[in-house]
C-alpha cells in the first residue's frame, strides 16, 4: 500500500488500529481466539488442541499482511530445556520496558513446573524465535500468552510420559515439581534435563490441559523485574551498544522540512575531515566515521541546497484544515433514533474537542546496526517489529527473507513509534554500499523529525439529557484520530458514532508529515472527548459526575471499576463545579476497563495546573504479574500528564519546530501526583491488555477536574496555561 | 588535534590519545567501550548521559574529554563493588524503579551525587535534584521511593 506521501505504508497499520475488543466479525477480522477458547486457554481447564491459536492467527493474518507466517505448532519453537536444567523461552515479542521479560518467564515456569530462576528468555531474534507480528496493541499476554502456556503444558505432558517409560511407573502416579518428575511415593525421580538432554523433544501430545487459576503457583504473584540488575549496572545492551569490528557510524543529511525539495549538495568540505567516508546514493547522502561525533562534524560541512515551498498549514490552522479535507464518514455504531432522542432531551450540549500532534519521544532514539556479509544480513535494531523489519530488509536488498536475521536487544521505549523501521533500513542500505557494518543512531532532532506523531484530531459531539438525568441521544463524530475507543459504553437509547478517516495515517493532503500509532492509538483522543462531554451533560443535569455515570451505565465491568475508584478516592457526591478540583473519567481499551479519579489545583492567575492525586482502578481479567501491571498503570498515568497538559508539536508546513526537550516538554519529577492503583480481581476471566489502558483517561479526567475546580471547560489538549486562561475568560 | 589525556576512570588510570575537544560521552562509548552511559538528547536536557566527575553528577554530552584530565570519573559500570551493588542500584532494582532502563544509569548516578551532597534529603530536595533527568516510561514515583529507601539504607553516611 502506498501512502499519500509516496512512502510505503506500514503493512501493519490497519492491524494496529484495532484493539480486538470491538471489531465487528462481519468485517472478517476474526479474533485470534474467540472468547470461549480464551476461557479454555486462560484457565477453564478444558483441553484445547494446540494448533488452534496458530490456525486462527493465520486466518487473521490472511487479511492483514505477513503472508505465509503464523505461530509454529511445534512446542519446541517456544521453549528448550538445557542439559544443565535451565529452560529457555523464545518469543518474537521484545522488551521495551513493559516487563514481559518477567511475566512470560512467570507463565512458562508456572506451566512447566520449573523454578522461575531457571528460566531465561530469548526475545525478538528472528532466527531463534517463533514468528511474531510485533510488540504493540498490548497483545503479548492476551495473544502470545495462551499459545506460550499451551506449549509449556504440552512439553510437560510429554516429559511426564517419557518419565513414565524411564521410571517404569504409570503416568497417573507421577507428579512434576521444580523441573523434575517424581512418583507419588517419592521413591523415584528423573529431571527434565535428564529426559530432554538439551535436545528438541520429538514426541508430541496434542491437547495437554493448561493450568486452572487454582493451580497457579507463580501466575498472579507480584514479581520484581528480572532485567533490573542488568539495567542498574549498565550491562543491559541496547541497539546502540552493539559493536562489530570495522563498524562505521553514519550521520545522514536531512532536509530542513518534510516538504523541502532537494536540489544539490557540495560534499567537498566534508571529505576533508580525516577518516570520513561520504556516500551519495540517490536521495541518501551520508557521512561515516568510526566515531559519531566526528561524523557529525563532517555532516556539518555538507553544503546542501533545497527549494522550500511556503507553509500551507501550521499548528493553529491544522484543525480547520483537517475538517476541510475530511473524507466521508463511516458509521462505527448506531442505534435507536436520534430525532426521538433530541425530542426527549431537556438539555442539549454541543462541543468540539481538539488535540494536537504528540511525539513518542522514547529516551532511546531509533538506532540500528547492520552488517552485510555476502548475501547474508544481520541487523541489531531498536524495533517493535523485528519480523516486519526482516521482510523489509530482504525486500530492500532483493534477498530471500531467510538470509536476514534481526536481533532485538533491549529497546529503550517505543510507545508505537518503533513500529517504523526507517533507521534500520538506512543502516542496511549504507552497510551494503560501504561493505562495512554501519550503525545509524538517530539524534534527538532526527527522532523528532521522523517521528510518526499521534495525529492531530477533531471530535464533534452533540448529546442530550432528559429531565430525569438520562442521556437521551449521543451524536459523535471523530476526525483523523481513528475509531479505537470511539464507541461509547453508556446506556443510551439513541446514538450514532461516525469516524471520518478512521486511520491514523490520514488521507492524501491531510497531515503535513507522518503520523502513526501512539500508545492506545485513537483512544486518548476519543476518551478525552467522550468523558469531557459526559461530564458536561452531568453538569447541565446538575448531578454528581460519578452518580451521573452510574445512572447511565449498565456495563457491569465498567460499573465495578468506577465504584472501586470512587471508593479508593473517598468520593463524596457534589455537583460540578464544586470548587474541589475533582474529576472522573472511565474508558476501555484492549479488553481492559479503567476508571480514573483525579484532584487538581488550578492557579487562575497563571493558568497552571497542579495534579495532586490520581486514583486508577483497572480490571484486566487474569493479571499475570500484579506488580508489573501496577508499574504500567503508574507509567500510563505519568506519561498521560504530558499529552493532557503540555505536549504538542509546533510546526509550519513540513517544518517541525521542536527538535529537542528544550521546547518539547515531557512530564518531570515535580509534576508527579500521588498515584494509587487498584487492580480489580477477575482472575477467572481471560487476560486482557495492560500496557495501554490506564493512559486513555488522562485527558478527560484532568479536563473534568479543571472544570470542577474552576467552572471552565477546556476543549483542547494539551491544556496549556494559555488555553486554561482562555477557558476561564469564557466562564 | 590529538593530545594525551590521563584520568582515573572507575578507579583505574586511563591514558588516551584523543582530541581533547571531543565530548566525553562519545569517548566513553566508542573509544573506551563503556556503553552504560547513554545518549538521549546531546544538549544537556535529559540527563541520560550523566557521569560522576570527582563524585558530582555531570552531563557527559556537554563535557569535553580534556576537561576531565587528571580527574576521577565514575560511570555506571564503576559503581558496584564487584558483585555488590551500590545501595542506590540495589534500591532501584528492589523498587522496580525502571521500565525500559535507558534513562536508568543517568538517574542512578544523579541520585548517588545527590546523596553524597545531601545524605538525608527531603522529598522536595530529591525532586529538585532529579528534575532535569527525563524518563518517558513514567517510573518517577518508584525512582523517588528508591532514592528515599537508599538514603535510609545508607544511614546518612557514604558508602
């Protein structure tokens, strides 16, 4: 697929936009596992054939790219038992900070009955690990977890069978514990290591049952991160820490803006820097040196010329522009009759909500090292999609995919931005051209320039409430954010939700630069708009905002988290604005439901907001590692302060004005509120996503708290002091 | 122009033939193979490249290697004593005060420098000192708790 800017569309874009909780079956997007199978796999205890996850993933893949790829059926692809008794788990998922290096080991050790300490994880190595679509969409525990656990269950069943033969005892008299098989009299024992001998296990046993929640020994326990010691000692390797003999560091000439047209370049002065190699291949102009700072010096001596067209849009005019170029809408959901709902309404509220472009800004910029030896390619990359990169690199060089190996060391944050592998393909190209291993490590300015920003978006909502405080109609249109999270979950008889340009890449002529998925894509925008509007209706109806939500909410999971958050916070009912600065918001993402309550103080003179406290209750089905889940919730809340209060890209046309953290503000220590997290127990239900849900409410909960403090409704994110002062002036 | 620069690095003498104007960050990472010190922004805004010079936190992306001639430099690799972690490292691990871990070396070294200057810091002193270190994953809450716990473990003294 080609994008409007001529760049290859990421084949995963369409897939990424879904969170698989609200995808209509009629669209042919089958869930990788349906609800019933999930229950079986995640704890129902009913035997499930191991081939099910693979075949369903394959079915889904047929529509979404990654042709010919699926999870292997052989359990040996997921784990190996060494001669020393150590167990290695293999996954195509990568560790970006979300903590799956711990939770996956936890699942494996529990299912296999081996000590957690004996498990090592190999992640994101395309030669060693089973195929994977990518680490995004909070899919590891939900979709990789079940087949991973099933592989361990099958391996354990085979080991028991082998032990029965070796010990001369029937299988029903054997038990497994600490990596060994024992007879029930405690007389005979054989270890997994003795049975497997470090080799692939050739026997298979379909249908081995996975553990039920009551049988868990490790799953459900809060465990500390297993990568912590490597990370606190500096031993943890990231893509930029890999060294190969003869390696060169590349710095690449970048245009001053996305719409600049390259005319020519004088490279003579750069060539004078000792030890520098200059490469020019079509649009790729790079200088290479053993040290990146010396490559940088040479880069500064290039004299390029560009043609720069006048900017057509900027960060102020973008919203009008987007509405002007919006394509026809697609109805996401509808029911009842809007006209009837309007007639029944006592109050009608109509608002337009806006949010700006937001950067991913991981602390580690995009980095890669590529080595081309003959027709073999090895790439070490900071990527969320190593298997996609393997295919992209093979296609770039015209090689069969099996000639390319992608190794993913620790990744220094991704948040959706590292689904784009541009830096790695640049490294591959330069390694091919120079014949040397080449490292491409983007500077912070390059990271900002080539980031696939969270798109600027507009949401228009018109809704009404009856005299009795019931929402009678809901008419919702979202432009350019995407549809994830756009469907409301309240009990509204007459409603319509329409998405205009549902995807985050926009349509030709919409965004002046690349946009893409940003942690809980589209849902941050949609939840901000929906929860702000629900709050506005509550205020019109003169009802406490928690009570108003409960009054209009039947969904038992959502009610439960909202009640849990209110209880933890110590909520006492009052009409907003109460002056207390309390706000509430709830939402759902990747199968998980969340409710947030926040307390803020607003300085009416300066317009600044101090977030004092945030309580978050989350129900995520079976929670594998509550400690890891809490860290993700805290991270979501802290990160969410940024897009709610400060983060926005300033630009004119294709020129990005932000190039570093002096102008683009990330949340800092002094912003930190008191954070309290509640995980609502639901261990009998299938595991849902944990990396994204708690970020979605941050815009809404803070906007509602600002309203409660001041009576001013801020309709645009981020809620900068200027926008808050402007909203105060309108009160 | 290359010159001889001598310094004490992680407790050991080091002699370099290097352009003294080059940033210490790149000399550490590429000439000396100490990759625990990270590049985050290159302009002193994020703190990922923090090292200790004579015990105090300094941003190595802005520091010329010539400026540390004759001085003692500690990077994250030099903080533990053998397999015994520094109390701040230990506290970060015990509190899960990290996620992706990329900002962690800079966070830890800045915290070590803080506890050297103020052995029993208040929460606001911790926040004030750590304010310039950026973390995108949002581990801030646990980082503060880890520093408080390390200060307590060190009992107001130095290690």
